[in-house]
């Protein structure tokens, strides 16, 4: 059958699979971006030779995402004693620089001007599945690596199961991607970055999503390559039928994939949430078989004169400004897809839509008078609990590795600061869903204090037709002056005092209130690892309704007691 694929935006009930709300994304983004990355390296006195390498971002064209580098510049201070430029086997343009016995801070400034454009119109593809006659330069992207174990029997079996009956490449790809999105939950600090870890655990960061997607695709003959680059934090908004949805990523390093279609060429996918495109908030830098191979950009290597590890200190900052930014995106509801968020342009192709699984009915509501008679004695906590506690993101770096003898290296990592400035002109609310009765003693959220003064509190709100509603209870106030300065993010708990709220199973909201001029970020997770896809909202001082939704989930915990 020939169908048009649509953007997916679905509602997920707590701990269940839900009905979907699937939306077609149409329109585009056009931006001129001034980008700058500043890296500083403090060499250890024991370092004999220090080597840095970078990949030069280049112009790239695809059916949906286009990057035009107007100009770029790499400035080093002090000037390196050696400099080499070459193109590697994957087509990446690499700069390598080195210093002998460096004694002062080494500063690298990478600046570029990019015209980025994402166009989301109907895509037509007729590539059959399976297909052959793959060009010689594309064939390497079918091979197995440690991080992309194409020949593993479990990967092969799952890939064949997912694509059984597929007649077109697009059908096979959308089935694999839908499974990956539903199977995975995003975590910033996984134990391993390879596909097998994510296949078994269902956890991972952007590297894991990319490796698992590439492994399953390559296992059935679909070429897929890993892309490394930068995402920018500039948000953008999609017009929805009942409001707007704002999308935002952290500003930092990111990994995604490109899939080869014989009739389209290489097409970008972000396996966390986008199909056949990436936003123009992406800066594309480096490609390869996996993230072990795509390691040239930002690589620090050194030799040292003693056996003890002499790691240099490192810091990296990113700045971006949008000199022009035109956004025109709208979404139209459809009826199929995975149970988590997937955005896609329309596709004209033969494929079988991924069926939605209906959620079980919610637990029955308990009348208020009955809640008061229950005995709450069992400790209970729910929430979006995983985040990197007290991490200094500016100095985040991969651990030093000994390559041989007295040679060492440190690679870039993908630990990014996902956080929203929540004490300015908007109020933010996060849903939580109970499947059992609870008396709430305190609610914690993950904050970082930059400064300012004033007071914070949390409002506990009813859910009214999917939006924050009437106030149930208000926490005691927390003084910003008494909050500690931490290198990163940590829990701040808000107590509800003697008047403990007793809640029936159902949906509830927590909304951050503030007075004065506090400067605070609230940490969030990509996607919706715990709650429903519509469960993060905000409103500005001019809004009367919580009609604006966000594509991420704030980190929170609700602590108290439930019945036995």
C-alpha cells in the first residue's frame, strides 16, 4: 500500500504504552549562524609533546538538511610549532597541530559562519528492499565494528524480525527506527556506548542511539554512517492544532546518523526523535563508521617523560548567535507510529504503518473522603531521577587513555548540559503520574544556582483536560540566598509541611514559582523517559493557558508514603 508518513507526537501514560497522536511536519527553517568554540588546554609540566586535532566543518547538501559554510577560521595561541592538514579516508578535512614542551595555556578559537536550511516537504523514494549495486565508496558503511556489531546473532535476528515483509528501504528503515525509539531511554552517562549495551539495557546517550540504529540497518544491508557535530540551544516552535510545541537541544557535541538511499543519497536521521532530517540547529562536522573512528575532532594527545599520568586540564565553551532565523513549521495529526516522539516530513513510499498499542485503563480514582482514611506507611518515590550530579560541564572530557608506551590521549565526549533558565519571563510545569495513592511529603527538582536572590516554591496542581489546573497545595518557600553554589546540578527539595497532600492515582502537575530575581537552571532529560509526551508545559506572563509544550522532561522526584 502507498501511504504518507507523518510526524509522531504521542501521549504516554506512566509505565504503560499509550494511544498515539501522530503529526505530519511541514515547512522549514532558514538561518544564518555565527558560531564560535573556544578551547583552553593547561599542559602538565611532564608533557613532552602536545598534539591537538580538529575537523573542519564543510558544506553539505541533502534532500532535507543543508549546511553552507560561508567562512571558517582556526586561531591558535601560542602558534603551534607544527601544523598539518589532510583529508582522511572518510572525507573529513583534518587539522593537526603540536607543541614541544608547552609551558603556557594553549587557546584554540574555532569560528565559522554557516547558512543552514532545513526543508520539510514530501519526499518520494522507491528504493526496494533489499537492494544491491551499492557504490564502492558507500560499502564500508555496511561493515561491523566493536561499537556497531553487525554480525552479532542477536542484532541480525532482531533486524530481520523488524524488517520481515518490507518491500521498500523506507519501510525497513522506519520499522527499525520506530523500534529503537520505543526501546531506548536517554541517559547522559551510560556504562558503555556500544550498540549491544543499548540492545540489552534499553539505555544510552546519543552515541548509543546512533550505534544501535546503524547496527540494525547494516545487518539487513542498509548503509548507515555515524555523524558527529554540534547542536545549538536556540529553540524553535511548531504550530499545533491546540497550541505550540517548543523544541530545544543542549548546546554541545552530538552524534546522529545518515542513511544511504540510492534514489536520495545520504539523508540525516537523529535516532532520538527525527526521521529523514535534522534541525538546522545542527552543525555537521565529522563522519565515520562509529564514534571510535569519528574521534579526530577535538582529540588531545600527548607524550610524557614520566610513568605517572600527566593529564592536561581542559575547558570548552560554545557560543552561537543567529544573525537571521526564519521558522515556519506546522504539524498535522495522523494515527500511527512508535509510542514515543518521532518527527518526520511526509514520505510518499510503499510501507506498512507501525501500529500503536493501546494503553490499559488508568487505576480508578479514590474519593477524597476515602483517601483521608487510608494508612500511608510504605516509603514511596517516583520521578525522572537520572542526571549527572554536580558535574562541571565546561571541563567535561573523556578519561585519559594510554595508547602505547608514554603516549596518551583524551577524546571529546557527549556529556551536555540540558537545562532551561526557568526564573525569567515564563513559568514552567512538569507532570507526574501516580498509579497508587500517596501522601506527598516533599518534591525535589534538579537546579543549578548562578546567582540572584529571592524565594522559590512549588505548586502542586490538578490535571484539567491535560493541562495544569487548580492548586492542591503550595510548598514552603526556599531562600535562594541559602542555596549552595555547586559545580553542577543537584536536588533542591520543597517540603509541604504539616498539611500533607493525599493524592489519588492519576495525573498531577508541579509548577515552579519564584519571587525576586533568582538566576536558576532546571535540568531536563531528552525525550520523555518517565511521563507522557505532553507532560512538560510553560506559559509566559501574557498567557492565560498552559498551551505551550516542550519536547523534554524536567528532572524531578516526588517523595512520600503509599499504602501497603
